[in-house]
């Protein structure tokens, strides 16, 4: 008897329509030049942070140029480049919008890897499926009058998918990226946290039962009610803070019911960076310098640079027109 071909009954459900998928920001995290081992690991941690809309196993070669990545970025729908480089003085992170810019250059003053942060915690949190959805983005302190701060705010707001607070599934909000700008020091604190929710007003034994999903030890108890109502198992660090409690509008994770109040807990998962914006360029790693932290130019110098750029662009167009005319004449 001939074997019939099995029909697929279980297929992966499409999370988004084709139109919505085109709007999702995608990124390449690229290392430029020779990176020290620690910076190479920071590159991997940044790729992990940008999941799921990034190329986590992107292969690079020394011979690759920016044009090579641009040619690949178009068909794949990549919208942003994160370029990590190193010099004798410091490490730099460039965040660029594809394909025409702008480009923000940050000087990294200090950083900590995922593994280093995990070693400082008693119970590092890494639940299954933590990186299946993009993180939320929170910006603080970027309300200054400088145009470079507005460009920075727009860049980081668009590097992650936007959410609709009315229709978002709260179970997908498991991570958050926080950027805090200090106006005095001009430093940006970059932090990456995981989000967890716990019901308020529930005893510690019940919390363990909900989150660990293990059969509790009932030896020595006369009734199940003693396990539910027993006290004295909490700690001062677990006292609920009214400022960190929220009221849920839908089921989230282990909370399979709309709890009246739930405590929001953030736990850092890394990487952590302290960086400073030093330059804003108009194009993709090129073009006019819109802002520079150390080099200031007068309006006359800016006008002269703009005029020279326009002359070079006009000469380039003239040469291209002459070449096209020569080709048509030979045909």
C-alpha cells in the first residue's frame, strides 16, 4: 500500500500580518575593527538584548564594508545598525538609521556584561521565553532644549517596536530598557531589566506554590488550611511597596486571574553601560556633523562646509550625466 504524505496539522501561528511585519524595526549589531575579548562579549550581549528582531548569529569578515551590510539590510527589512568599535582611548557605540541616517556616536565610559551582573545576584532571573518578545523602552531626562537630545529620543523610541497600551498583551512585556540622561555630567545610564509580577496580599507559601509549581511539603500539618494561613515565613525585604503596585487589566504569566493588585519587580539582566553622546551625523556614518561635543564651529564655518558639499554634489551629478551621455552616444 502506498504511503500517503502526512499533512501538517500544527503550524506556527503568524504573530503579525504582512503589513505589520514590515513596520517592525529590525537591527544588525556589528563589530567594526579588532575588538578586545570583553567588547566582543558585549557585542553578543547587545545582540541578545535586541532579540527577537535581530541577526543574533550574524557573520562578519574583516573585508566587509558598510556597503555590504547595506545591500543585505534592504531585502531583510533592517532599519537600524548598532556598530561597536574600539580605539586606544575608548570604546564607541554608533547607532544609525538605515539607509540614510542619522548616526549617533556614543563614547562608552564603562560597561558590565550579562555574566558579571548575574554573578552579583543571589538568584539570577532567566525564565524561559524571556527573549521571545522585544523589550519596552523608557527614556528619562531627555527633555532638554538641545536638538541632539531630540534626535537621540527619536532614535531610541524607533529602535524597538511601538506598543498600543489599549491592545497590548501584558504577558509579552517581560523586559524593559531604561536610558537615563544626567544633564550635569551629560552621561547616559543604559540598563536592561526583566519584569516580574507578584500578587499583593498573598502569603509566601502560596507565592512559592504559584511560581514553583511543585507539590508542597505538608508533613506536620493537620490541614491544608494551615499551609495557606500560616505566617512568619516572610522577610522585611518582601514588604509590599504601595508605589510599586499596579492593577492588572488582563492575565499575565503565572497570574491566571485579574488580581486586584500586583507588585512590579525589576531585576537587572544586563548589559549595563554608561555612555556619552559625542557626535551626531546627518547620514549613515557620514555627512554633515549636526552636533559635536568637543568641536564647535561658527556659523560661517558651517556655511562654508555646506557650500563645499553642494559643489561636490553638483560636480558628481555633472560627471554622471556626462558618462551617461557618452554611453548613449557609443550605442
